[in-house]
C-alpha cells in the first residue's frame, strides 16, 4: 500500500509525475518575527522597557522644567518675605512669616505709581500688537499670494531690514517722534516699531502654506480680492495672527531702552522703565523689587496660558514652506 504524502488528501491518491512537476501555488509572505523569534522593526524591548524609557524621559523633563521655573518660584517666595528675611545673607525658599507687605507698599506707593506704569504698559502693548497686525497682514498677503512685478525684490528688501541692529534706529526714531510732538506720550512707544519686518516675514510664511484652491473657489463664487482676504484667508490664519499678536505684545511689554529715551515724566513711564527707577530708589529692598517683578510677569504668563494652543500651531505651520 502506498503511503499518503504530506500535503495531499486521502482522496487524491498517489501523485503522478505531472503533479510533482507542476508549479506550486505561491505562499503568502511570512511576517517579520513569525516563527523565527525575530523582533518587529521598531519594537525594542517589551512593555517594561518602554515604561522605563518613559519614566526616564519624564524625569529629565521634570529636571529641566525645575531649572527654568526655579527663578520664578524664588522671585515669588521672596516677594512674600519680610524686609529683613528677603535681604538675609542665607536666603531661604520658604517665607517665614508669610506676608503681603511688599505688595501693599508697591501698589500703594505715591512716589512710584506702579499701577499707573502697569496700565501704561498694558495700553501701549495692546495698541502696538493691534497696529502690527493691521500693517503686517495685508503686506504679507500681497507678497505671498499676489503676483506683481518686483515682488521678490520688495520681499528681499523687507527681510534685509531684519539684519539692522535696533540700537542704530534710536536717534532717527527719536528725531521723528520729536518732530511729531510725541515725546513723553504713549504713541511714541506704540507707533515707531509697528511696521517691522518680522511680522511681514512671519505671516508671509504662513500664507504660503494655505492651499490656492480655496481662493480659486471663492473667486469662482464671485468674491473679489478683498473679500477673499477677509472671508477666506484671515479665518484660516487665526493661529498665525494670534502668535504674531502675542509676540508683538511681549516685545513692547518688555521694551526697556526706548521708553527711557522718549518718556520723561514719572506718570508716563511703562512698567520696565518704571521698575528700573523703582530699583534705584529701593536698591536694598529686595522684597519690593521682587513684588514689582511678579506684577510685571503675571499678564505675560496668563496671556501665554490662554493662547498657547494657537502659538504652537502658528509657529509649527509658518516654517513649512519658504
């Protein structure tokens, strides 16, 4: 009796010469790691190794975050200390006793109107951010989405101004502000830097990432160039606009040198310039200086917490296409 070969059914009987020479049906490809014990590509280690790597990553990030946050935390705790404890030769992190006298002194001082400086900075930074958006947005859209003669030359000239050190512009800007009778007024710190090249460059890079089919569809529907810009482009550019507004706000809020040049009276000073004078008058009152620094930092931190989602999206999309 003939033995049944492996792979044949009992009903098939013995294989003939033609059956043995016939080509076999192709077998499905073997997956990586199947029956061979090999690991899949990218799968290094098991769940325990992945948890260990994740724990190490979180530990490193926690150490880096602590290094960045430690000056802010020490500033906050120092502002809550007494005068003697804040100026002690052996500083401590925790205030003992806890007190708000530094904030009462700063906010209630008549010689140094900190709240007036705060309002001046808030008004100037907000107006500056709005003016930057009003000037940079149409210029960036024209350089990114409109075809006209000399567009590349104009954009190259705008970008070239980024390499000019800002300190060189102090004297020319002061002469212009003086001719306009803006010295010792808030427009002097709002207008001069509003037409900067960074906003045009930043928004142009974002506008280049937008698909042109959207503008073509709007044009087919009967929209003119202005309607396309307002109804189609600006809603899509919200992350970039929020990012530019936040960066412009921070630049004006932290500006120190230019306000010292053009703001003369104590009531017209912004917060950085005012705190510099406040430091000169209270050079040994570290509790008061830290309280003023905390007051200056709160709006910036709150603004970033609120707008961080748009900031991340705007920065990530603005560099995709040049």
